[in-house]
C-alpha cells in the first residue's frame, strides 16, 4: 500500500458518495459511512407501496391485534406489519431513553409527528434527504414527488446565495464507498468524480461553481453536470433497461426486445461518459491513478486513453459479466468492449466473470485472449479477479452501538417463540425476490407445523419503478399473507430501506435464524458478509444462491447452497437452516467468518490499485515506440567475444514474408534461399547454435529446409516437433515433443471446423501432426466486404464451440491470427521448445531418441537459470511469451519484429533482419 501514498486516486463512479441538499445543515446528518447507504428515514409515502393501494399505514402487531379483534372479517389480508413500528410493552433499564428512541422511529416509519423530541434518531441520511426518485423511478413518474432535496427543484432557479449542505448520497455504490473509507489515511489523496444524484438543470452557473469548490475542498469530490433529460435516458433506459438485464442473463422477449436491441438512449450513454471524460481530463495531474467503476461508465476508459495515453487507468465491474452468447445480443457490443479495453487493468468479482470477458473479447473482437489478459494489436490489457469485501473492523464497531442492543432486545420480545428468516434485495426480477417468496410459501405448505412460528422479513432496496413491476413481487406478497395470516400471525413482513435505520437492520441480522439470498445472477453479495459478522454469538446458517459471486469462493461453500429456480429445493434449505444443530451451524459459521475477515475491503482496494499501477508501468515499458531500434554495433562486441552462442530466429513474418495460406492451399513452398544461406553461414561457426522457429508443418515445408541446411536446428508447429542439429557424424532427426499427449481431440475439432467451413466460402482446414489451423479468409487483408465480415463472425463462433467443448477437457489453447486461428495443446509453444533446447541434456547436446523420448522433452524440465553453458543468446521473434522468458537470462538479447507492444529489449523491421544476420555472419 505504501506505493500508493505518492499517488492520488481519481475514483469515477456514477454517483458521488455525498450529495447536496438545500437548506440549513441537518442535525442528524451522520459523520460516518454505513454499509448500506440506501437506509434512510424518509417516510414511506415517497414511493409506491408494494402491497395493495388500499392498505393502511404501517402498524405494529399490537395495533394489528386490536383491529382484528374488532372486526376480523373486514380486516384486509394485505396489511403490512412493521416490526419497528411501536413497542408499547417494551421495558428497558433506560426506559425514558428507549421510549423516546423507539417512539421517534415509530413516528418516522408511520409518518407521524413527534412532539417534544429533542433530536431525531440518527439514520444513514438526515431527515431532509429524499431519494432522488426521478433517477430511481421511470421517467413517467419522475416529476411527481416534491421535497426539500435537490431532486424537487426543477421548477425553481437557484443561485449562488442559496443555502445548501452535504449529506450522504442514497444512490452511491455503498460497497465501494465503504471500501475506500476503510483504508483511511493509507489512501491520503483521492478525488471522487460523479453526479449528485439530483436534478441540476435549474442551477445557475454561480451555484455550480460554489458547489464544485466546496465539494472539492470538503469532500474530495468533483461533480459532473449532466442535463436531466440526458441523464434520465442514459440511466433509466440504457443502464437499467438494457445493460443491467444483459449483464445478469435477462435478455427480454418480445415486445420488449426493441428497447433492448435498438435503444436510442445509447447516444445519451455516450454523451454522459464523454462528460465524465472531460471532467477527469481537466482535473488530471501527473501521477494520478484513474479508477473507473461499474457498467454505467464502460466507454470511459477508452475516452480517457485517447486524451491521456500514459495515465494508469483501471476499470472494475461490480456486477456479473455474462457468457459471450448473452453479451453478443447487444447491438453495441463491440463499442462497449472497445471502451473497457482502454484500461490498463480490468477487474472482476470472480474468475468466472473474468473468463467470460476474455472469451467474449476473443469471439467478438477476434483478439487474442490469454490467462493474464487480452493482447491487442498495440498493447496488452491485464484482466484480474479482485473479490470485494466489507470493513470488518468498522462493522464490529457499529454492532456494539447501544442502540443495536436495544433493538435486539425489542425484536426478541416482539417475535418471542418465533423463527425469523431475513432477506435484503432489490425488487427487480434479477434478485429473485419472487422466487424466494414462492419458495417460502412451499415451505409453509410442506411443513404446516411452522405456520404461525416462522416469519420472513424482506428488506427491499429501491430500484426503478419499471423494474419493480417486472419483479412481480406485490401480488405474491398479498397472496401469501392472505393465505397464511391469522389473528395473531402474518408470515411475510415487507420493508423498504427507508422504513428502518441501519442500527435496526443490524439488530435484524443479529436475531435472524437464517439469512437467505436467492439472486438469479449477482456479483459479490456483501450483505451476506454483514450477516456472518452479526452472527458472531449465534452462528445461524446462511442460505445462498449458487449464482452469486460469493458462492464461487471456497470459504462460502459452507453455506446452504440453493438453485433459486428450484422452489422445492429452496424450501428444503429453509427447513434445514431452521432445524440445524448448534455444532454444525457453528462449524459452518467459522468457515464463513474466516473467509469474510480474509477477503476484506482493505485487501480489495490495495490489490486492485497496486495491480493497476504495476500493469501501467509494465505496459509503458513494453510500448513499441519506447523500444529502441536494434543497434548492432552495441551487441557485436559481446557476440564476438562469446565462446558459445545460441541464435534463435523466427521463420514466418521475419525471414519468410509469404502468406502461409498459399502453402496450405496450393502446396507452394519456395525456400527463401538467401535467408537460409545466411543462417547456414552462421551455423558454420562452431561457436554458434542456430535454430529456426516456425509454426509450419514438417511435411512439404520444413523438411525441405532440413535437407539443404542440416546444421540448422528447426522447431516446427510452434514447438510440437524439433529437428536436432547434425552432429559430427551427420546424424540428425525429428523429435516429437507431443508423443505422450492425448491428441484424440483432433477428430472432434475437425468435425466442428468442417461444419463451419461448409458455411464460410473460401475457408479451409489445415491439419498438422499435433495442431490444426482454420483459415477462414484468403482474400485481401484490407477487404471490408460483407464476405469478410461474415467470415470473421464465423471464426468467432468456431472458436467459441472449440473452446467450450474441447478446450478445458483436453487442455487446448487457441491463438487467433489475422485471417486464421490455431488450435494446439496448452503446454506446447516455441517458448517451451527453446527451454528444451537450452537444457544441457537437450537436443543441442543429446541425440538419444529412445521410446518415450528423452527427459528434456518435458515442458517443465527446463529452468533457464541452469542455462549456464551458453554465453550469448540472440532471439529475433514475434513470440512475446518467448521474449519474456528469455529476458530472465542476463546474457540474452531479445529483438521483436512485431508491430505491437513488446517485452523485447530491441525492435527491428522484418525487412532489416537479413542485413543484420549477415553482419553477425561476417563477424569473426
């Protein structure tokens, strides 16, 4: 973390962690950050009710009992019961304080005034703060709510003299906010960049400048001003109705497909991202690390890269990333991927999400996807996994608040003799709330002995009104409560986050007998981390959807896993959780707890930012423009005075500049006589070992070179075969490096490629001994015709099928080319072949070809540190993996002939290779 102390981190997120509210400073505005920024004290009348429109205000159980006793037949079955409403029978040691405390909250929940209250109960947001409903609801309801917050000021014009103060932003990314706050002074310099989460069209320029100055000085924040209509279209339409469903595997069916595929709001999405880019570029200082967060800003990294080519830029996606089959449905898929690839580092919550991204880029953009990242034409982009966590220390401090203990006691009294299952989710269809409630219904049906003894308390986070309607929660809530309610029992309690405070929520987690998450897709479910820590004294189990990112980590495998689509299985999990013994529950909790304290918010921040900075430094060092042209005069003296030399030279694209497709298509192979003559002249020197590295097959190509240049060693098919150099007796031979490999994958691979060849005009398959090449285009590389576009799409599909069906099973890798791609075993490359060559017992020194092959054939048999028998190594190649490996040798000179970012020490144009080789050959 010390490496970050000298850097300012610019954190770009759609919403700032704090916003501005008109009026005097609210006395109840907290000075701390909570884990759940959406909890607030706003009255529930600010948003539509989940239940029947005819339902009465939230009531306590005591009030509910009285009303039912008077006229039970007329009592609406859909009535909501708030456990934090009123507690007339509550007796605490500090009765006066408790009554004032509970009464004020009950009044806030029920929309009643509190007389004589000296100070409102502290919540995560002050009493003057209202949710910016315009940006949480659909545009049709965007202008219905009035309040004192900035979101209600569309009809008035505010100038510099208007009084305003800062309050926590209810829309911000709470997990990110807490994670940044957790590192405290270790991240001393930072700048948040985002929107206020309020309508700003009515603000005069003087007010905007005043807010910019105060927020910059007091909150380390820079507001981005986006017109209200532009923001609404970007956020409500494109982000929530297009990107959010796609990233969570919810591609809509007709008639909603038009808004998904042809959303005009993409223009506003581009404009909003550009406004962020302009603001960051204007505020950028040398040494800043730019951290772009989440799917709202996927175009921002590339926009920043265009203006700040050398800046460290990281992008982190807080939500899931789908498979390529889902993401390809987006009409702007290429633009979004190109935008994200402007970063030095792209981070995901889980390894599956990172793998999906790499495969999607490979299949849609035809870029080379490697385990570490994406190799583009001009640069390399790191892709990593950074699981998010919570600030455990801060969480424990909040749990020890006396108010939490008061609420724990109150809840135990209210639900004495009952079991509580608690959940907290957004109300859209992705979070699976409907599935949870229907599974709860099945649980009560299958286990009638628990009717009247188990209550499901569901805390609902706000989302857009349209997403809530799509979630279809209201009807099932009413259905279950009408089915199982009695005079003294209501099975399902539904609360919005503005119905309770954060301390109340902590108390709820503490007394819960189980916590359930039924998300259909999700990144890290941090609310499960909070539940685990709140259960330190009780150790009750966690029920977790296997489709959450949290479940992909081994520490969370001690939960009770469920498939949310399986109602019966989820109901069985509820029964298992409520009947689990203390010993088993404690054992499971300990595993969960160990994971939570290890995967902390501090570890997340540190690992991501340090990796981002390191990736940028590596990319800057590897920039082709920064690599010097080969200066032969500087390395000739070392070459001249070395007694043992190893010369490694690429064939295709370095000394043979023909298209390999002509060889495969027409069998035409013309030996580059001048180049082979130069290599042969070098091989005549007894101090030289000359090796030709190629991806071509042996038959019909490289065997011809071996015949006329026996003293040159040859690597064929990217390391699958090696021809040893002839010894003094003239003996040499080809060694099969994949003799012990399982090559049965070739039959299935050929079947797949034949299928695509029939549908791609002009394409053909090139089968080699241990690898396969599919050449899907044989025309001009500059051709932008529809035929070539079709061929590229088919190539992406073919790679998809080969990798998914054979890649992991047989350990294969796919290397995309300009108009082809190569399929070969994972552990074979030119790099491993050179490792075998450098082995003191390798083919350069041993000619034993016993069955099974000599020991140096193993890809793991070579440690370059043991290559002490060679005084000088010169490698001229495009293979970056080989360049990186040889750079570990102190006596190696690496030269790249490629046109992309390189790890090599020197750069050289292919047409200049032969003159350079001739200079070495003439040196005695």
